[in-house]
C-alpha cells in the first residue's frame, strides 16, 4: 500500500540527539519515545504529524549516536517514510532493521517542500509529489538491505534462521 | 589491501575483499550498554534466541544512566545484570571494576588487534586504535550478533590521513581529530574507514590514538583504524591471553582519498556549537565565557588525560562561578589517579571528581546545562541539546584547553595562565 501524507522538511545533519534527546532514553517504550520525537528542533512535530506523513531532509540524516530509539520514535510517531539526500550509516541500518521505510534521493529531498502532499510507492520505486506534479524515481535496494525489507526486519530474518537450525 | 580489508576478509573466511563487497563476518566481540541493551535483549528474545553465541564474547556495560539516575535506569541495569547471570556472561560491568565501556573494553584486554567488533554504541569505533575493525550498530544488530556470532557488513572504502611534522605545545590526539573533522566535515567520511598514520601517530601514546579513533564517527566514519606498532604491542602486554593477529595495509593498498597534514601548522582546536566540524584554532576563538568545564568521557577520560588536566590545575583555582567536573573513565583510572595524587590536586583546585559515567556527555545527568549556559568539554559531540537544555552550548576541546578554560572562566589555553 502506498505511503500517503504531507512532508515535514528539515536541513542537513539532523542528529539522533534532536530526533530523540538522551534525557528520554531511560525508556525503550516506543510510545513514550514517540511523544518526544524531534522536540528540540520542532516543538510541534508530534502534534502536526498524521499517519502516513513523511520526513524530508538534507545530507547525513540521523548522524550521531547509534540509538535505535531514533528510528523507533519516528516510526511510532506515524511517519511513513524518511526521504533524505543522504543518511548516516548506523541510522540507515537501524531503520531497515526495524522496518522504517527510508529513501535516499537528492532529487526528491530537494524538490519536496514542507507541507507538500506526497505519495511513496516503495514497490515501483517512485515518489509522487501531488502538490507540484513531480515524480522522483529511486533505485531498488540491493544485497542484505533488500533481504531485510523483504523479511520485514532483522528480528524476522534472524528468527527464520534460528528456526531453520532446529 | 588496506588493514580494514584484510581484517574483514579474514573474518569472512575469504582470501580478499574489495570496497563495496557485502560480507558475513564472524564477530570477536559484541557490546551493548544500559541504554541500548534493553532493546537488544527484547529483540534477542523476540528472535527466538535462547543462548548467546559465546558468553566470553558478549560484553554488557552499564555506564550511561549510571550510577542509576532514576528508577527506570535502575530497572535497565537490572535487566542487564539478570541477563548476564542467566547467560553466564563474565563481562558485565556496573560500578565495581566498571566504568565507561570504551575505556574498560580495551583496558581489560577484551578488544584486540585483528578483531571484528560491533557495539550498540556509536563510539565503538574507539577500538580501531588497537588495529581492530570496530563499528557502532543499533540494538537489533547487536542482538543478532549476540545470537548468531556474525553480522553482515559492506566493505568500506578507506580514507588515509597521514600526519607529519612536530606537535606544537598542548596539541594532542584530540586536536588532530577535531582538525580532521573540521577539514572534511561531519559527513566527510560517511560509510568509510578512516586510517590514521604517519610519524606523528607513531610517536603518539595509546591514549591519544584511542581519542582519535573514538571520534571517527563524528566525521561519519564506519571505523577509525591505526596499524599496531611497538607502542600497541607493549600496551597490550599482560592484558589478555587470547591470541590476536596484527595486520597492516599493503604498500599498494588502494585509498579513496589520502590527506597529508603537517602538524607543525596545527594549533589546539575548539569545535563550536552545534557540530563537531565547526572547528577553530585556539587563536581564533575570541572571548567565550563558560559556566562549566567537563573533563572525561570515552573520548578523554583516560589516566593520561587526567594527568594533563591536573598538571595545569595544580596550585591554581577554578574560576569563581565555574563548575569544573572531572569524570575518571573507569574505577581503575580513578584508583590510579588517586594514587598519583591527581584526585587531590583536582579537588584542591576546586573541581568535583565524580564516579565514571557517560552522564554529562549526552545530557543524561550529573552535569546538565540550563537555558543559555555554556560548557567546554572533552567529550565528542556538541549537537543542539547534547548536554542539557536545547538553548545551551557545548564547545569541544582537549583536557589541556578544558582545564585552562576552567581556571580562566573563558575558553583559553594553558599559555594564557
């Protein structure tokens, strides 16, 4: 099913400390974390987000700490996908592991503006910008990343392997 | 091949690898802390795993919200403690014999040359200073590592940084890594290995090398790495009975970029808010008043760091109205610092000397900043809200600069005293 909603746009180097500040990390409860998502750079984020909305950002999204709480907070806050010019590697891997759709596309990240209505079709690799009438294409994932998405996340992948060992 | 490629090839059971290859690597060690491990343990059980792949090779350290800052943190540490007991893990550390993970893991001989290590903490890259491949991962990757004893990795391209020349007074490994990040930016080494080399590195003690590799992640690096030499091997003596392999890059190894810098031109560095790449030489800092100085963290909480700070603070006083907080990196560092008179010197100067913890570095506890406050810190990040209020500021520097700044109440070097 396509991801459909509005865009919330940020700049370069959005770090995991602003995605979910460390003062909340005593908790690993997804709902508690989601309640504070992005609050240090966008205090109204949680109230604004509707299920299916997307985050759009510049370079190096998710830099900094390895906290998986960051993609977990974003996903649980209702964000359907994160689109950025580039991602920090640990965040990228974490997002794949927990099943948060993540798209690297310079064209989309630059073309989409805050508030634009977008539709993301992961299977066909296209982002429709309904506000501006633009389409942005992105290549399919390869290697372990594709396997992770296919399995639905790392827990599912490992689970299958362990079950296979009998 | 580069040292990174050789280590990954061996761990994958291959003769050779090239950048871009996906490999499945056997893991020498898997690590998690009191913030990341609770999710790891939940995922570990969720995967249907019942036993870790090797109890000797799974390390749990409670260091972030410890000494347990609240009830929830105490419950987290208890989760780790119970799991360690259930699984028979000999390497679970909290207060006694514990400390900050990236200080104690090398000190206890748990990370060795040639190892492949993943840790659910981004500063796991610290162990590259020993000639290991070590990288940060999330909690679920760590859980999979604990269950399977292996992980998938994309072989990174390598950037080489060669440091030649002489070090100016008060210039340390911290200044060289801040300078590097300033030059290439916080995503300048994204997905890449950062290999540090050259005569300056050869003359550097292990503490400075750990500091440099620790902050590879601040340039987006997948790992920092330094080929082992005599200094490394001497430092390792008596730390572990486990066999290890020493690798070095071939003369014809391929690098995606090579930088060569003469350190004679590099002065002490300060990274301004809110990115570690906002570096300036000390002479270009100007008048920046501070409310707090923090000396410690996985970046600069080693005995050598405390010796430098104490050398500067000896016989002097922390400026009125400034809080100078010192966090020895481990119980062992604390003990040695006590024996050497460092703790007494620091207390006489008006510093507070605390238990080892990551607390202030990430704005968790034990040194949070209020609205509008400013700190100089030997930590590794100065993002918005990193040490407390989103309207507070963190300036990153070496222990020498932090100590001198604490005395003068503004960012300054020891030569200004």
